[in-house]
C-alpha cells in the first residue's frame, strides 16, 4: 500500500475512534464561501495577488496557502505569502522571469518583487519512499521529496491542520480537507496524520508545533504532543544550522517566553541546549536569567525595537559557562584563564547541537567578558568602558543578572546613575571607587655598595 493510502487509512480510522480530537479527516473538502470567512484580498500582498492571478490566467490552479490564510482568519498581519499550484517548477519559471528555482529537498520557486519574495510550490503527492525525486533516511526522515500531485494529495503532506487551508483565487473560497478552519476557531494545533510517522519523517515538526502554539497561543492537541518525549532525541540528527534557524524563530517570535515554557513542559529544550538543561538542576538564577532575557526580548519586539540573537544565547549559556569556570577554579586554574577556557568550551560544545553563527558567538563572548569589568569598575577606566561598542548589551545583561537573583552588590544601579549624571555627579560616583593598588616593581638596578 502506498504512503498516501496508509496515511488516508490511518486518518479515517482515527476519525472514527476520536472524532472530537480529529475532525475533518474525510477526503472530501469542506468549502467555505466568501460569505463564510473573513479573508479579504485587500489584506493580501499585491505581489502575491499578481502571482495568483497570472497562474490562474495561464490555466493553472493557484491557492494562497498556509500561515497567511491562518493569520488572516485570526485577524493577524501575515509575515509571508506562500502559494500552492499544480504548475511544475519549470512552468512557474517560464511564467515569471523574476523567479528562480531553489531547494533540493523540496523544489520550489521564489518570485521576487523588489525586496518581497513570494514562494510558489507545486502540489506534492504521497509516495512509499521509492521513485524519482525521493530520498528517505533509514530512520524514516525525508531527505528529498519532489513527487508532484494535486491539491487533494498536497494537503496530507502539510504539517498542521491550521496550516492546511487553501484560499482559492478563482472564487475567493477557502478549501478545508482536515478541519483546520474549526481548529483555528477553537485555538487548537493538531498534526495531520500519524504523529509517530510524521515526527520520524521530520523531527523539526515538534519544534514547529511548540513555536506555533506559543506564537498563536494555541493549545496542542494531545495526539500531537504525546509523542514529543519519545521522539525528542531524533532532533540530534537534524543539521545544527537548521536547529539554529528554528531556535531563532521560536525565541524571536514575540512570544519567546511562552515558547520557552512549552519547550520545558514537553522536555524538548534539553535536546537543543543540553549544557543549559544540566545546569538548571543546580542553579535557579541561571534559569531565571533565561526567563528575564526572553521577557526583555518579547518586550522590545512588542515596541518594534531591534534585538540581537546574541543576547538570548548569552543568557541561555551563561549558567553553563559559570559552572564550567568554577570547576576550573576549583582545580587551581587562574581566574582569567578559567573564564576564557570555559567560554571557549561551552560555545564549541553548543554549536555542535545548535550552530550559532560566529558573528553572534563573537558578541556573546564580548558580553560575557565585559561582565567582570562591569562588576568591578575602576576609577580610571569606568568612563572609557561606557564607550565600548558592546557596553550597552553588556550593561543590559548585568541588569538582568541582578533581576535574576545574582548578588552583585547593586553595581547595576551604580552604572545606571553614572550614565544619567552630569559631570559633577559622575565625579562623585567615581570617587566611590578604589582602584586596586598594583604591587610596586622592584628596581632592576642594584644599589652600589658604599665605599669605605
């Protein structure tokens, strides 16, 4: 039996035994007319509409699909507009001279309109793991999947019901094969198909479930979440660069703190950050620091302020750094060397699991190394330290450490006052500091012996 028949069979069987949790699994779609939904063309990107109309005018079926339809139904502004069609990639490229084909695992087209890119994918069909365009690893993970079909094939290859709605440009209806319309109304995230097989195909689907639940404030259907614990270890087989992309999406969604809570609740966080998870067991302040950093990032994003990924990763790995540093100090390694070696080791070990790019790990190191100078300022160097290009990030990090419960003797408030005071006030604050006395150097010149 083919993969598609297996998937249909399992879905129909599940629908009979747990209809309330898995509505809409029949093959016949439910069509919502324009009068039955709130998706309007005026909220769809003009570029996306151009692509939809050109494909439709050339005789192809064309649908807005996925997150854009979901977000429009939730009265949210979509970030991206993706299109599904029965046109093959080469046919799409012929229709759009401003397009290029990308992807190996999934072949699709990017149609560029200035800085905006509209992603156009051909309907995918089910398969049993064989045939041209297909490559599957021994464990069931899909490596390449370029088998084309029709919309009633494509829907079963999508991940969650909320992401499997198709907006038909020909009559402005919404096509729903899997009950996604009602799931969105109920705030429910539900995986399409058998969770065990779907997670083996692509373990990142577990992280996507967490991200969407956190971002949309949806509950995760129990059949969707119950396999997390058993399949979380499969994430170790995912390319570290891909896990970095997923981590960034989760923590910079504007709902990073909620997402972190879900990662912990479903025991997936440790598969991404094993050093941090080990440290959480013994250090409550490091756990609180991650919470404070994510809340800070969420607040900044809500105010349309800039954020740097390095800040989050500096917070996530800080406890592991401190633990490793203390271990070296206990072995008699001098403080500067213990800190430096510990920082290097923690970053090297972490990037094997989540490949944080060097442009960010460099900033992480700067934030870390400035903590010592900020916590023990000197009269001569305090004002120069404010001019350091990483001072602001390091200062914000210091404040979060205090809020997380680290005992730093109020040094964060001292730095806050130093930045806000006038010159006279700065002088008074600097007078509170005592520069360490350097040991007096012995003269290299020998004293001449007195002559008789």
